[in-house]
C-alpha cells in the first residue's frame, strides 16, 4: 500500500497491484472526506486517471480474449469455455451484484462477434 499526500485530505492509502493476476487484494482503506472544493477536485483527478487506465486495460483484455477465441476456433475447440467464465466471474463477486454484472459485461465485450449468434 502506498500513501498519496493531498493538500485538502488526509493521506490516501492506495493498494498496490497484486503479484498474481486475479489474486485477491486487501480491501481499500477508507478515504478521508475532503474538507473543501480543492480536495474534491484532487479526488476527481485521481478518478479520471483511474478511468483512463480502466479503459486501456479493458481494450487490452478484449484484444487478448478475442485472440484466444480465434485460436480456439482454429483448433476446432468450443467457442466459449464456461468453466473459465465461471472462474472469471468468481473474481468479481467480491464487488457484490454489480461486480458480477461487470464481470459479465467484460466477458461479453471480450467475446466480440464470436459470442453473439
């Protein structure tokens, strides 16, 4: 975990990435509530940075997933491996029902045209 100092909030503790893909991480620490507009603005800057990184990662995830799907298709394998999808969804369950929805959305996006009939 690393501390990020901001001028209008207490130090923010940010989880460092897990060593293994899909490995559980510690729950994020509580954030101090900003005391003024500058503090709100600082947090929004961080949200914007996180959003940009999420978009980049989702695009990369989709490309990887579609490459795997194309390889499976060329090998004559199944279009979708449901046991793999269930394992992926399990990772998102810690986020609650919306997390499962997010996992389903990511799976759908990663399938591209392959997952649509």
